[in-house]
């Protein structure tokens, strides 16, 4: 395993001079939700065969690769899925990652359904921040969007438990689909206004090939801002750091802020610093990629850390991904699909 003490880094940059700074780690391809925009129930039913255990990266393998990514400049890591809290003993992985000195931010994105059970354990293990996916407070809408007929109560209980455990601020991610949950945007913003938590509204994206994406279903960021501002005036805020994904807006009355992730209407590929490690050990350089580079094979085949580091650095240095900026020229703006990795395999 790469040293967990050294903070020496060899910075990696791609063909557009974008550094490698963020790592998304998908710890499982399984999920207890069946959101239509990610894992539609008609495809991922009871008989669907997910990856067998021996094809998943072990925690030791994830920690080893994370150490190598840290040596290449990564300072932020996020555990995703599928649903990461389904992976047995995931807090053990967190404890394995916290000693990396240069890893300044260790976070997790969860659907929140199991969070009340694990929040305190996650905090004690060393997790720094939590992001919870919650597309609507309206139970009827939420049941439809999670594909499992679950109410919002367990998720809200999870958020409350995370707050009690000391996570602050908690970010709440809401994917907005026109004609599906756009009429609940303001209610969601109002519910968390003044709590210290930050709701981030995400434009419906064409991730994967199974969500029947079409531009007509996208609620543009400008429209989301307009709807909220009419009820609760907001104003733009400078980003916390270069390359921050969400555009920040604060309430004029000082009662908190929201974020807007506008990868469709206002692409931010030019500042993208994120790499993704899939559940089965592939390095994926774009959320909309068609494939990835196998790291598990070489690692299990005996490659040492230097060899893996050269492989990762080589992939990143050759990177030219900027799908969201090129979407219209690729012909995908009308709903046409290319082969892409599905979201549940690489997280959001």
C-alpha cells in the first residue's frame, strides 16, 4: 500500500491542464432504491445479477489505490455506489482512508434510507461530510422517484441523525426533472432554509443509457433560480474553490444558501478535476464515459505501486473528456444515446 504518512505528491494534469484533485469511489453496484434516472426497476429487478463479491475491489485494494491517487494530487475522496451503506462494514474502509494526511476531505453520498442506523458510526470512523439524495419532500413524488414506494420519513430521520452525530453542513442533492418533481423545488428549499444544510438542485443528466433522457425533461438552472427567487430572494455567491461543481446562491436575508449543478445548460467541464473508481476497479475519467481503464487486473496480477501510478498518471495525462461541453456536437441533445457506463457503477 502507498504510504499513508507521506504528503509528497506528483501532480497530474490532463490535455486541458486540468489537475487530478477529486476521486469518486463506488464501493458497491447494489442499491435499495430503483430510481428511474439511475436503476429503473423494470431492468434491475429481483433476478438482476450484480457483480459477484470477488469482482468487487476489496477495502484493502481501494485503500491502496486511493494512496496512489493521493500521491498524484488527489485531496478529496467521496464514497458512492450504488448505495454505499449497503456495503458491509463500510466504516472499516473509512478508517483505512482517514490516515492519508493529504486527503483533506473524505465524504459520502447516500440515499439516506439507512443513515439513521449508521450516522454516529460513520462520524466516529472519521468521515468528514455527508451528502444525502432527496429528490422531493412530497411522499407521492418521492415514492415514484425512488422506485421502491419508500416515504421520505426514513431519509429525514437519517438527516436528523447525521446532524446529531455532528455532520455539518449536510448537503441534500435533488435531481430535478421537468414534469416530475419540478413543482416541489420551492418546498424543498424552504424546508431546509435556516437549518444550516445546503440543498443542491441538479439538472437531469444523460448519465448511462437507461434513463430515457431527453432535453425536454431538463429544468434549466436559470429557471430553478427564478422559481426559488420569486418566493425567497437569493443572490449569487463566489465559489469556495476553483472547479466547484455547484453554483452557490445565498438567501438575501442571510438564512443559508443553496447550490445549482447545471452540467447541461451551463457545462463546467473546463474545470473538472474528478476521476472515478468503479466498483470493479476501472478508472473512469468522465461521468459520461463509455468505458474505463482496468486497474484491478494489473493490481491483482502483481503490479507494484510505481507501475500502477504510471498507469493512472498516463490515463489522466491523455484525458480529453469534456462531454457536457460537446453534447450538442455529439448529437445527444435530442435524446440519442451512445454507449456509456451506468451511474450506479461509478456514482454521481
